[in-house]
C-alpha cells in the first residue's frame, strides 16, 4: 500500500484487529497480521495524519487516540465493542464507539466516506471534454476549470428544483438521496 489514505482506512478498520480474523490464514496460507504490525501501512498512516491535521498539536492528539484504539484502551477494551468490530461496518462502528476518541473518529468518518470508485472523477473529466472541445480549444486551463466548476454546480443545483423532481427527467436518478448501491 503506497497511498496514505488507503493505509489509514486499512489501519482504522476494527475488523482487522479482531482475534478471530487474525487467527484465520490469509489467502495463500500466510498468517494475518494486524495493520499496526506492518511498517509500510503505519508509515502511510503517519503521512496521512500529517496531511489531514491542521497543526502538530492536532496530529499528536490523533496519533495518541489511534494508539488507544490499537491497544484497546478504555472504551475499546469492552467485550461488546470488540465483538461488534467483527460484525459491523467500519463507519457504523466508529459512529457508535468513537466517542472516546472524537478527533480520530472524525478523521476516520471522513476517510471511510470517500468514494471507492473513480466515477465521480470520470464525470468531471467528461464535463471537461464537453466544455473544452475542438470548437472551444482556445480556452486556457484556468478558464476551462472555472467553466467545469460552474457547469457541475449548476447540474447539482438543478437537482433541487421542482421541475427536476416532477418533470420529464424525474426518473434519471433512481434514488438521489440514497448513496448506497
């Protein structure tokens, strides 16, 4: 893993610290290790904290709270909390049990809420190609970026109009408020 946010998402997933999970062999027959036992993962986690934290003090607080989570201190030591780690989705687990480490829980929720596909980026690239086509190729990058931003925001705003919800394009979004697939 070379992307810091991927390392962080892996390191804060409570399922990967569950003893039952760690005792099962990984695909290929090798022994599983907790994320904190992998130098590459923890290096990525520290890099992610450097980028996410506003200052050194906040970074230190988040690192200390991560240590409490990894070492299963305080609230994380409860049997019911550990049992739910194996069965709950990570973001739900952090929403339920992250109250003792609020700064880390906030970071975790932001990281785990990231989209896992490139569809949003591809949508932006498609908009860019629409705006910067052969007829309008004299646009410089800054103006093209501004037009893409405006076009994307106008599309988002139109979703909240009455004509979008009840007009001829009402079924374009099956469930616009539902973010799950």
